[in-house]
């Protein structure tokens, strides 16, 4: 028996050892796959196929590979606008690329400025004498902004174009909070600082309505101007003002109605679209799939573009990206963790940068995080180098706070900026507890003892201190703006009060110096630093961080071919409504999870299309599914 027990223990030990070795080999293999980069050197003669199956963002957020694997979800693919622009521009001058095939079937939108940057690159490609052919089932506002530059817009027979324009209904929780006896303790400065209104009112204030109406009118006119310029014959007014009459003229066939309005050129399936492109560039000799054509996909082409970047110059301009809500920690990329961004900037202090460009695409966030980033930028400014700020979709509240060290601020007409104001919202539950017979009692030595108390309510002294903190922070904000813009405190206050400005208004008011994209800001910084043209390198701080998102998404989705999901007009509307459900969660998180005084423009994120969408379920078959089951067991 003793011998048998020893043999059994030996077998168990061997089994455990083999299991550990197997798991180690699996995770090493998974890490190797996720760390892989698309292989450059596989660019083929023919078309550049841009299948934008996801969202266009300022900065791609990393994906936790193991969390995604175990959660049984496919991460939504994110495409950096900068990478798309570089890819399209490189293809315009590449003799191997004859056609741009733009597949927007799975396109989920992006911020207005980012999409304008991609649109401009598409227009440059077309100006190079190369055609663009676009296909999708359903075209919304964002997809039409890109597709408008096409030589041929193809729409599936089951799809069509649905232009909705910016705007919609907001959610207000004041009555619900009252019903559930939750008190929203609000402290703010700014007549137009409407971020707190969802918790204090049951509808929009006149000031917020005035501000929002002006912003929506500007964004809508910019969109229409871009589409009209690209497609002069498109009847946008008909499509948006008389939907019933427009569809009735085509027998309520949305695809036919889209052709009649000049928003599409041909009706056809994805296969027929591919056959059309094959007439231009030839068939794909390596594929027998219907509708295939000779093409190079986005990832390998971008890899070749990146492999050709020369970083051998002594002159360097650093670019740091502040994208997403500003927080105090290490969050990001794709979210603006102040500690992480400050570390990137501080690590670059020894790189002998000749200039620094700060790309801001943020609605703001915590005041402390914004100040941490601002101080890190000032450490570069103390070295005597030029500082330029390039504003993206929005650079408001804390996003404008971090822009104040700039020698020059660049923005686009669609940029949302300003929102110079601060607020604090803290919930308390004294009435809720009292309803259920829970009472509080104790001994205080001062009015601030045990305050602020979310269970017994806030004392007058606590209210006074918190409001004073908000007002002091607002005064600090005004001082930064006045000093940066060379204006009086009174003028800064007039421009502040939490009001959001579009880029055009901000330029007229002096909050922005000139129109221009990131490349314009880099060119200005080079000129200010007296660097010879094209004799300097642009170093994107933090670009060496591993990005697993695209590869992991492909692995999970390809586990059963392709992720499921509707692509028609109804699906387009459903996605929009699901985003509103996500907004409820975000609003609740803001009420119960906000830490410290906020310099945040909540309306900015509502005005811009959703840039990050929830993941879809991963397939339940294939080797990755088997590994998920093995790991859970």
C-alpha cells in the first residue's frame, strides 16, 4: 500500500507538472501571437482595401487579452485617425495601388474632427487621379461623410441611407432621485455649466438650450458643407426635411430612394461591388471567394508605411496625446490617466526635444489630473522650447485647462472647446435611510465633524466649504485662461461660465489662435524652433506601447468566420439606442463615482458620435472557445 501511495503521488505530481507546462506554453504562444505585427513587404498590385469594421478614434485603447478571452466578447476594433490618414496618403502616391476599396459595412462612426481628417485624405487620394469605390448596407451620417468622396457609392439592395443630423433627447434624473429619496448635492460655477442639470432638473435649462442649439447648428452646417462639396448633386434637404415624401417617390424602397437623392450611385451586393473593382485591378489569384479582387489590406499596408519611417535625425518634435476623460491615475492609452501622461512627458525631458505638440482630444475630467498634466507640460516649456496645442474633436473644461501653457493653439471649426467652469456632485442618502427607519446620531465638536456625511446629510459648514472649493478652483481656471490668452479676468469670466464654443467662435473670441490640424501644429512648431523643412523627426510619446486590439479582435472574430450582427438601417438605429442605454450607466457612474472637483464638459461627449462601443459576444466554437472553456474549468 505504501508503494501504491508513492506511485499515486508521483503520477499526480507528473500530471500537475504537465498541466503547468501546458499552460505556460499556451500563454507564451498567446503572448507571441498578440505581440506580432503585420508583416510588411506583402503589398500587392491592385486595390487598397479599407474595411473599417469598428470605430475611428484619436488614440487606440489597449485591450486586456486575457480579460477579453475569458469574458467571451469580441473587442470592437479601433482605428487611429492618424494611421488611416497616413495609409491613404501613402497609397495615393504608391504606384502599386490603383484603387481605394472602402468597405463601410461594419463602420461604427467616430468624432467629427477625426472623420474630417480622414475625409480630407480621401479627397487627396481622389485628386491623385485614383478612384474610390465604397460599399455598405446602411449609411448613417458618419459613413456618408466618408463615402461622399467616392467615385461610386454602392448600397446593398437591403440597405440605404439614413441621415439624422446631430441632436436628440437628453436624460434627466431629478424626479427619479426624488422618488428614491436620493439627494444630489451640487456645487458649481458657471451659468452654462449644464453637466449637473441631469441630477437637479427634469428638463433642459434655457441657458443650456441656447448653448446647445448654437453648437448643433454649427456642427450640422459643417457636415452639410462637406458632403455638398464632395457631392454637389446630393439632395440633402429632401432626405432630411421630407422623409415620407422622399421614400414614397421610390415606392418606399430606401436603396432606390438613396439613388434618387444622389447619395448613392449603384445598388448591388458586396460580391457585385467586388466584381466591379476586379474589372479595374484584376481578380485575386489567391482566392476563389465570390467578389474577390487583387488587394492589399489595411494592416500590412500600414506596417510597410511604418517600416519606412526614418528616425535618424538629430532634430525632434515630440507629440503627446491626451485622449479621453482625464483621471488621476495611469489609465490609457485611449483614456487620459494624468500620471501616465506626466510620466511620458517627464521621460522625454532627456530626449532633447526641439518642440512639443500636445494633441488634446478630451472633454476634461478631474481638476487634479488636469493640473498634473499642465505642470508636466510646463516643465518642457521651462526648457525654452515651443509648445503648440492641437485640438481634436473636443478640448473643453479640463481639456482646455491643459492647453493653457501653449504658445499657440490650433483647432478645427468642428472642435468643441471652452466649457471653462467646474462642478462637484456628491449624493447623500439621509432621506432614503429615514424612510426605512435608519436614523443617525452622534457627537460633534465642530460643524465639520464627520462631514460631509452621505448618511445623515451635509451640514451648512460642509456646503460652504465645498462651494468655496469649487469657486476657488474656478478662479484658478480663470487666472490660467487670462494669463494664457493675454486678457483680463473679467473677459475670461465672460468667455467662461461653463459655455461650450465651436472652433470658429473660439477663434473669433481668442480662445484659439488659428485653424489647423495636427500636421499644421507640427509645421508651426518646427518653424518656431527654426528647424529646416523635412529635416526633423516627429516622435509620438508612448507609441511603443503594445497594441493587442486589432489582432485579438481578428482572432476572436475569425474563430467562427465573422461576428454576428445586423448591418441594415434598423441595426443602425438600434446601435444608436443601445448607446443611449450606455449613457444611463455613464450618468449613474458620474453621480456615484466622481472623485473631487470636476472640470468636465459632459455635453461635448453627447454632441460627438460615440467613439467607444461595447464589445459583441465572441463565437462559441473554435480553438479559442475551447481554450476559454479549459481555462474556466
